[in-house]
C-alpha cells in the first residue's frame, strides 16, 4: 500500500513540475503602453488616428474605426459601447475591439484582441482619457502571445 501511495504522490509531483516547466512557453508577456489618438474628424469619419505610441511605434498612423465607419453612426459609444477595429498604417494588420465612453467625465475603456497580420495575437486593455483638441490618451497594458517575436513584434516596431 505504501508503494502505491508513493507512486501516486511521485507521479503527481512529476505532473506539477512538468506543467510549471511548460507553462511559460504558452504564457504572454504583458507590458504597458501609452498612446495618443486624434479624433478631430470624428463627426465626419467615425475614426481616430494614433499619433503617438510608446513603446509600439508601429501603431503610429493606425486608424481606429468605430461602429462600422463613416455615415450614420449605428452605435452607442456613450451608452452600451460599440465595436471598433484597429488597422495598422499600411494595412499590415488589424485587431477587433470594443470601446465604451462616459461622456460626462471624458473617460472610457477599450479592449482589443485576436489581431491578424502584424497584430497577430495582440491584446490590449486601455483606459481612454480626453486631453482636449480632439486628442485622447490610451493607457494600459498590451501583449502578444509568446512565439510571435518572429512576426516583427517588439517594443521598437
């Protein structure tokens, strides 16, 4: 009986060690991001353009489109929120998302996930704050799934 119990405990320990050793290979490396988007053409285009990003410089020039783009806005950014899409400057990738804004205090929240192309495995969780003149800050965390470094994902791109 002792040998069976010993075998079960030993097997359990081996499984736990194997899981702990393998887990980092499937984890993500979450980092902080600070960006600025300009929404001066919002009423005409329902878009904002990212004008600054630290560290992901490759996001500069990217366009965030709200609720399907220009024309009659079929969304409620100030109530329940709306679907959005982030598209990189040269169309090298995109990531769907969701945003909601509290107009009374000029603060909102956006999330992005499951990107494609250059934004493959991209996720972000961002607080959005109005800083005036059509500019808004985006501050929070982002990550790319590990194993994606070969696709050009690094802090300077």
